[in-house]
């Protein structure tokens, strides 16, 4: 275990490199503080565009720039790789792990922006066959599964086998992510891949969107939800509402309707876009502070985003339960900036700030190229105008000039034409997660324990040295005895 040396200035530890963590860190750029960001990935993820990585429009690098590169010019910030497994509120320390290595980091102020994970509503075993959409690994796995399904269908058709289950794609969850995924898979089948195969007709693929709710895009209201459903159906997407998923396996999915009817859909490719669960760090904080947790694992915080009883601890983004705030990027961004200004103000002796107030900048969801829905205040916008607004907004929040330029080029290729430049997939992408999950401790089982590596290396060096010395002695003997080239009797 390593203990990070405490900085001489006020030390702010930031947990997470998502919107909350990154914008909070950047907001403290000019403050008299030292910042340590601890994150379980080396990149900042623009999560709303993950579905475009999964469907071959964008590369992972365009929506996930290296965090170190983003913060390169911020001298008061450093980044540590690690999954935070514990927070000691009384001792003011954060414990993180990576590949069996443990690090403890002390703090004066703590900003917790650990985000959320996919929720399977108590059926976590569904994840083996229906990946979520929360990480780059998820998106790359889904890319492999989606494009791989068409390849396997072509191969099956060549053998004369059944292909319907291979060309059936099921998206569970009719929120923004589910709608965007279903729409893009339909466009893949109908436009991008239409002329790429010889034995199958890609446009005959079934794309099914399932949700237990009674409408598409519930947070957008009945009108925009109705528009989204009609536009999806025009693309050929089958929308099934009021149906709860009861089982998922390698070959398909089972659903149950309100009237008790059940149905089984044969499908190799399933995508889970239903429900989120706050980071387990919320429970860790709740157990120590007594703060309440809601059903999604979100923790109750004070109006100034601090943890009850611990004014030096701020929690932002998807992890908080406050005033029915939605789990969107803007909540994390605005909350993190608010927390940063509060920390800076305290150090300067400023008066306490007003309670956090969220400014709703609206919600958008893309259905297909040139078609989206947007909700901004009382305005309800659909079609091309909403799509252009979506395009501009997402371009603004993509991190880095380089990523913006390449994203524009890829969007032009995909939306104006039919091509998608990011269609490369491998078996490793598809099966790597399952292989790691079968190890008792995941990737940790593939590396040496701290200290064990040095001992094993020393033993290996000793053995190797003895082998080399023995080989040298034998080579010299062969030369001196004149036995080189002589027949062995």
C-alpha cells in the first residue's frame, strides 16, 4: 500500500473524471489549492455519444480524450489512476485500488463525482448477454456484436442455416439512449450496409425497442414521445411498450405484458439501455454520514451539495438525490462548478453562497439523421431544426479542438453519405469482458502481486544466468574438442 504525500496547500481530491470531476477540477484552476483527481479510467468520457461509437460513426478517441492531456496545462492538478473503494470521512482519506495496488490519499476538501452504472433491476446476470451503454468497453463490445451479427448472418446464409435470430436486434429501454441506439441500428441496416453483403438483405433486419413504460421518451412528455415513436416506426423499428423483460440469455429475450401474456424473441444481439444505478460510493458515504439513499442508490445532500455533517465533502451529478434533479450531464457540470466556487470562496473568507440552483438548458434526443426532438423550456421542437440544435450543442461539449474537427468530418461522412469509418471490430472486443468476469479477481489475476513480481524476477534471473553459463561452457568444450560438425555416434 502506498500513501500519497500530503500537499502543503489546501488539498482537494476529486473522485471521477466524468463531467462533474473534469469541470470541477477545471473550475479550480485559478484557486490556491492542489488537486488530485482519482479516476478508474485514463480518459474523460463524453457519454451521450457512446452510441455513435457502438454504431461506427465516431472513434472512441473522439469522445474520450486522455484526462492528462485535457489537464496538461493546469499546474495545480494531477491525475491518479484507480478505482475508489473507500472513503474515511473522519480520517479524511480516500482509498483507491488498481491491479491489486492500494493507495491512500488525504484531503481537505472532497468532490465526489463518481457517476452511475447500468441498472438491471436486480438481474445483474442479464449483463452477460445484454451489455449496457456506460463505458468505452461497452460501446466497443456492442460495436463488435452489432457488426458481427451481420457477418455471422452472411456466414449462416452461405451454409443454408437460419439467420432470423442473427438479424434481430433488441434494445431494452425507450429513453434517449435506447431511442438513439434503435434509430442508428435501423439506419445501419437500411443505408450503410445495404450493398455490402451478397447473401443477406441487411434492410430486412428486425430492430425492436422494448420498454415497460407506456410511451417512448417519458421525460419529454406525451407529444414529443409520440413524435419519436412515429419516426422510429417509419425507420422500421418495432416499438413494444408495456412489456417488462423477465429473462435474457444467449439466444434471446423473454418479456411479460401487463395482462400476463409472455413472449419470447430470438435475438443474438441485445442492448440494455434501461435504468441507472448510482455509484456504490453513495452507500459508503451514507453509512458513515447517516444521509438517506433512494432506490437508485442516490444520496441525499444538503442544498449546497455538501454531505450532511461533513461540509468539506461535496457530492455532484448522478449520485445525488436533491429536488428531483435529472441524471444528465448539465446537473453534474453545474454542480461541480458550484462546489468549486464554494471551496474557493471559503479559502478567501467570502460569505456563504446561496443554495445550488439548477438551470435547465433543455433535453434533446436524436432519432435518425436530420431528425431529432428537443425540449427547451416551454418550446417543443422536432425534425431538422432539433437535429441541428443537437449537433451544435454536442459539438460545443466535445472536449478538444482536434476531437471537434474529426467529429465534424465523421458526421459529414455518416449523415451526408452512407459510410461509417469506425466499423472495425474484433473477437476480443466481444468476448473480452466475459473472459475477465470469469477470473476470480478480474484483471488483477493476470498480474503479479506487489513484491511477488520482484521475487519471481530475481529467481528467473538467477536461473537464466546459470543456463547461460552452462551453455557457454559447453560451447567452449565443443570447440576445444574439435567436435563441431563431427557426426554424432
